[in-house]
C-alpha cells in the first residue's frame, strides 16, 4: 500500500518540487487543444521564479501531495482582494496531479487540505477558475465538493473559463 501525505511545501527542495509540478501543469495545458488557448496564465514564469510568493502564510499556502516520498501533486491558495468578492475570500490555483499518480484520490485530498487551511485562516469562501474542456475530471470533483458556479471575479478573460465559489 502506498504511503500518501499532503502537506505544506517547506524549504528549497519542496518549493522546487512544486515548481516542477506547476511546470507540468502548464505543459499539459499548452498541449491540450482546450488548454493554453483558453486559459490565462498571467505572469506565470515570474510566479514560478518567486515561489512560494503569494502562496505563503499568512494569506496563502502551497501544498504538495506525496506518494511514497515523491511529490506528485500540488495545489496553491492565495487571498482574493476584498474589492473582487463580497467576503473574505481566497482563491485555489494550480491544482495538478501527475498522470502516473491519478486515481489515488490525491486531487480531492489536496482540495480538502486547501479548504481546511483556508477555514482555519479565517477565509469565508474559496474561489477558483477553470476550463472544463481541459480538465473535466477536476470540474466534476469541484461540483461534488460543493463548489457552485459564480460570475467572473478576476481578470481572466479567456472565453471558456468558468468560475466557482464554495462557502467555508
């Protein structure tokens, strides 16, 4: 049985693992016909170079999923500025599981960990944007976990992006 863990990325090696996973996420979107053309990854290279950047305490977190000591998934949370949403909100970003590790429930575990962290941090709602055609399984999971469709809350102007919110 595989040893599975989800925890905050700490230290240079774990931040490097998160960077590698986020690069795989971007490569997947770029190779997916419904991906890069339809999602807006603004300032992505700068974001990667500055990790954990906006995804660090007290306003955010960078999470890694581990299987048998290998980082195979990531998820990040950051604050959503008050003028964008009606409550103290955060945004979940960069949810990615390596294809070789899918089917172990890691995406759900990462989202659950992100929700638990955000609740403890005092956030009232979690937001996300996604492209259903590029990541249909993730979109199904979001709905099953209580995320509901909302109007645009950010500057992502891609045509096929949908926006979700979950009350915490």
